[in-house]
C-alpha cells in the first residue's frame, strides 16, 4: 500500500498547485487560523474546558479518544512513511517533519469534533463540527503540507477510531467497574506502556518514538489522576458562569506551566534516551495535573462543588465514557 500511496504523490501535487493558484493573503491567514484549531496546543485548551466546565463525562471520553487517535495516526504515518509535499511550485507555509499520510489534523478533527457532536447531539453543534472538520482539513492542503489522499486517509481512520471507541466502551464497562482500584491503576499504566512498545521506530530510527511517548504518557497520568479524583475529590462541573470561568483561568495557568515549564528548564539538546524520559515524565505529569490536581484545587478554593454522593472507588468507564 505504501507504493500505491506514493504513486498518488504526482497527481496530488498538481492538485495542490491548482488549489494554491487561488491566491494567498487574507485567504492564507484564514487557513492558518483553522490549522491552529487542529494543533496540539488548541486541544490542550479544549480538553480541560470540556472536563472542568461543561461535562466531566464528555471531557474524559474526549481525552481518551483524542489520545488514542494521536497514537493511531503516528503509528500509521511511520508504517507507510509517505513524504510531504516538496514540489518547488508549492508555497509550504507550515513546515512539518513527520510523514505525510494520514493527515493528523484531519484525523484529530474527525475524532475530537465528531465525538463532541455525538455527545451533545444538537443540530447547530453538529453543523459547526462538520464545518470545522472540513476547514481544518482544507487548511492543510492550502498551506502546502498535505496531499488530498492524506485528508481522506485521516477522515477514514478518524471515523474508524470513533466507531471502535463507541463500540468498545459499553462492552468494557461492565467488567472494568467491578475491578478493585489497584487493578484499575495497574491497567492505567500497563496498557499505555504496551502502546509505546507497539509503535514502530520513527523516521530517524529512534525507538520508542516520540509519537508514541506523548499520547501514551498523557494517558498514564490521566488514568491515575482520574482514579485519585474519584476516590478523594469527586468534583462537579456545575456552578455559576463566574465560578466556571475562574476555575478555567486558574486551571489553564497551571496546565500551561506544566506543559511549557520543562521546555524552558531543560537543555535544548539532550541525548535521545534522556529526552524520552523527560517527555514521559512531562506528559504523565500533565495528564495527572489536569485530571486530579486541578479539580482538587477547584474544590479546595470553592470554585467547584463536590458531587452529592459519597466518595468511593473510582469507576473509570461508567462515569466517563
């Protein structure tokens, strides 16, 4: 299949040249905005917004489907290793170094916005979600970093991830909720570690690959944080608009500090083993802070109420998916 995908590069290049012939300027600025809406940093903002302020259940499900989609996308990219558009006639306005197929922005748009549309089930939100999927995807071609087949591949794989997630969740729930917290914690660590090991080496031959370390480490931190949150905090997303905005601002300051802080403190160049360990610790901490530390702080400061039911062992799937 890799050879077939590479055979589509020439016609895909001609399509991109034709698409970019419509001009740049204000149109390029619009597409840059939509590309930002598909970046990791934007989802770093979106996930806490949903989890802390809108729906705890939808927020956790969104985090799981998002991280799993990132892992699947990176795995497929490195299995096929299709080169990015590089024709001299193209204006590459958003340089990327990872393989081209499938488009991570397109796949993430389908899984993230598609998940929210399925959760909210409101016509206006569904229309907005579909428009975001299309515009985020189109922006990647206009900026010269993806071929049309990359977008189609991202959409198909994103839909497959969504389908498998919604199919598997209700089947996993009945077994998982009966397990003790210790086993849930062990699974929260072990399963992401398996994902790290299953991911192929990156294009430079580095293993474990960065594309596996980032989502899997975040899943470890988030899984452990959710168990602790259910046992000791049990926060509620309710409250006035002012309280929700206050906890959102406070939480985002903390999350941004955890996300960006290590980049400022650690040396720019490190041996890859040290860099891999630092990435694991950083994203484990990021997931744990988002899932547990921030909700705990919200409750302590009176920015979020507790659930009325008594605290008990965390039941990950029942309350989240």
